């Protein structure tokens, strides 16, 4: 008998010392104060390789990370990992040794994606060493928080991609 699933997990990824790469951590910190008690929120500064272990017992996962796809800084990308592959350009700017996009695609290949996986990518502007988000990314934080809270209120089958 497979292990019981543990509900919804929100994972904010990032490195707080690499400017806009900290956006996932920042969003996770805001969400911790606002989500229902049955939703777990995890801040992860480690590389994508640990993600598969983090989500293995979750029914649904919402992942938030910085991306650099060439869109305007602060742009919010929302992807359903079950209906579309992670864009390859999401892997190229990661400050992690093994990006979240690469971990998701590996999990897909191994049949180890959680039953529901939504990825929010916030287009970063600056990833150099230092503290603090760029103005464009800071403005996007509340929008991401609101969208994630909206996802939590919706029936998973009715959530738009």
C-alpha cells in the first residue's frame, strides 16, 4: 500500500544573497502567515535535486522560483507541470547547481511528479551577489501571493493554467 499523501506543499526556492533569486523565499514567507493550517510552506535554498524528496508525499505542490527567460523583469509565469514541459530557458540562469526546471523534467521522466504541480516563475532582473529584490520583482511579490492563495481556494480540477 503506498504511503498516505500529505496535502498541499508550497515550496519557495531561492538564495537570499543573490538579489532577485530570493523571490521564492520572499513569497513563501508572506504565504506562511496566510495559508490554511493544512498547507505546508517550505523555504528551500538548496538545489533542485532535493525537490523530488521534498514533494514525494504531497498531493499538490506549488513551486515558486526566479526565472530568466528574456521577458520583462517582474513578469509572472504560471505553468502546470502535468500539461506542459518546463521551458528550457528556465534552467539556464539558476543559481542552483541543478535547477528546479531540471528537477521537474527528471521527475517527469522517472514518473515521480506529484499528482498536481504548479510552477510560478517570476522573471528576475538581477542575480548578482547582494541583498534585496529589484523594484520590478518586489512589485510582483504580492501578485504571486494573491495568485497562490487563489489556487488554494480553487478546486484543483478547475484551476486555470
